[in-house]
C-alpha cells in the first residue's frame, strides 16, 4: 500500500511536468525542455520542504499553544501516545465552515489544523474522534503525500484564481464574489480533479477512519462527527478556499459541481456505515 501511494505521487509530478516540458521544447527545443524540467524539479523540491507552510498561509492558519487550548492538547497527547507518534502541533484557521486537516513532512513535523467552525459544531467526544482520524493520517504516512499533491494541484488552480482577481479588479466586480465561480476555474477544475484522483486514493480515508476509531476507541463519535460536518457544510460550504485542497480535509468543505470534480472522499454515509460495523466489532455501543 505504501509503495502504491508513492507511485501515485510520482505520477502526479510527472504529469504536471509534462506540459512545461512540451512548452519548453516547442519554444526553444531540447534546451528549453531541459530548462523547464529543471525549474519543475526545483518547484517540487520547494513544495516538499515548504508545502505545509504554503497551505497554512493559504488558510491564514495560526499555531496555538497548550496554554491556549489545554483541553485540545490533552486529548491530542492521549491520542498521539496511543498511536505511538510524536505530539503534533495544533493550529486554528479563521474559517466558519467546520472542518480540519493535517499537514507536514512526517510524524515529527505534523500540524493538525482545525477551523473555528469545527469547535462550535462538534461536542468533545466528536472532536476527539476527528482528531484521532487525523492522527491516523499522520501514523499512516498520508500527510506528506496529501500536502504535496494538494499544493502542486493547487498551483494549477491558482493561475485561474489570480487571473480571476485581475479580471475583477479591471471590471470592478465585487471582491466578495466566490473565486471558485470563475470561468477559468471551471476550465481547470477537471484537470485539477484528475490529478487529485490520481494522487489521492479514497481508500486512505477509510483507513484513517478505521485506525482513528481504534486509536480513540470511539468509532460512533467519529461517525456522528462525519455526518454532522457533512450536514453543516451543506448549509455553509467553504468559499474562498482553493478547490485543490479539498482532499486534505476530513470532509470535502466545498459544494457544487466543481467540488464534485475535485472530490477524493468516499460518500460520508458509507464511511459512517463502516464505522458502525467497526463499533460492533469493538463492542462499542455508545
């Protein structure tokens, strides 16, 4: 399973390098192709080392300390100890849509990011359940691959966002317009969705659900949290975020036809049903 994940990542990198390489060859020839491949290699190296920082800047994330949120850190310390990984950092994103994701290069540098909306929507057991899900992602080695694939694909859509902002400025449109409704985004979203589908298997969410349920011992709380988040997002989907980051979150925070194109999550009700079966296997009924 681990080898397949890395093969998926390599395939995404190769596919994203293909267009610049062809463009360089058409413009300059072999030398142009080599230069473009070299630039892509540098970009991928930077994404490997700084992709998590880029993601946190995209969502204006603020790291929080144990003195800020002692309860969250106490829960996370217990879960991390149970999973046998170093204690991740905790951070908050000023986003009303309830959700969370994990990022980092590995278990020793992982950060779990929660939105303010999540803290308002979920109860303590459900928060423990979703934190356990993210701890499972870290334990399973998913965070680096999710980060790199999301940032690489995110840059594809960033071109559309940048041009959309320029168009809004020139035409003096309202700044509050959803950037994901732009014409260029609609063109590039299927490409981004294809890259995400190649790089991020839906099975990783099933595994994180199962491992998270066993780490916390609260599969029903995780099932309840997933259903609650999915319903809350249907009323208040995320606006302004990069569609290509949807695979990072525990539940796709976006809604609409474009969100479906970039979704790499299994259906939430199927995930909840699996967790109910896991609860029965574990003998957990509350």
